[in-house]
């Protein structure tokens, strides 16, 4: 598998994780397991997704290095 294919697959995984965070937090809100306003939920989702993206960007070189070995 080429490096670009692996990185593409990892990027898709990261997108899935971000979508699942949004879904899980929305479900928790609707089920009363967390108490947030809709605006607060949007902010929490934004920060969580941003954190996942930033972490992926910072760690992507480690993935690329492992592929090249």
C-alpha cells in the first residue's frame, strides 16, 4: 500500500471519529445524560473536532515514518 493510500485511509478514520463524537454528544444531550444548551453543544463539538484534527496533523509524521520503514 502506498503512503498516500495509507494517509488517505487514516484521514477517513479521523473524519469518522469526528462525526461519531458529534453523534454521541448529540445523543447524550437528547437522552439527558449531559446538560448543555444547543450553542454549548456546538462549541464543545467544534473544540473536540478541532482537537482531533490538530492531533492528527501533529501525529501524521509518525505514521508516515512508520510507513517508510
